[in-house]
């Protein structure tokens, strides 16, 4: 099975990709650059650096073309500063 993943360089994404590849699946992923320091990603994983929030619909469709599975493993990224929340907690 061909699987597309958003967030393949993080802890959950990279481990999921590793297990899927070990079981014979093909994995492609998009993630924010740069690669995490010391992270050993599966060399068989096709990795594209991109911000899924900034891609247009057609680019996402192209990246997912032919995929039969989808995993969303993107987490909070400390490198990006978001807007202040409406309420202070």
C-alpha cells in the first residue's frame, strides 16, 4: 500500500513510517525543514519539505496521487510562533 503522511519527521511520524516500510508499504511525506538533529529517518521514505498550510489544493492532490492511506502526524512546532489566543488561560 502507498501511504501519504503529513509530519513524517517527528517522533510519531518517523516511527510510523519505519514500521510501515518494514511491513512492505511505500511511504511519502511532507514536513517542515530542517530535519530534527540526530533523527534517523527511513531512507526509503520519500520526503518533501513543505508547509501543508501554505500549499494550494492542486499541490496536495499531486502529492497524494496514487496513495491508498493517509496519516496526519504533524504536531505543535516550536519553531513557529502562532497568534495570541483569544482568552488568557
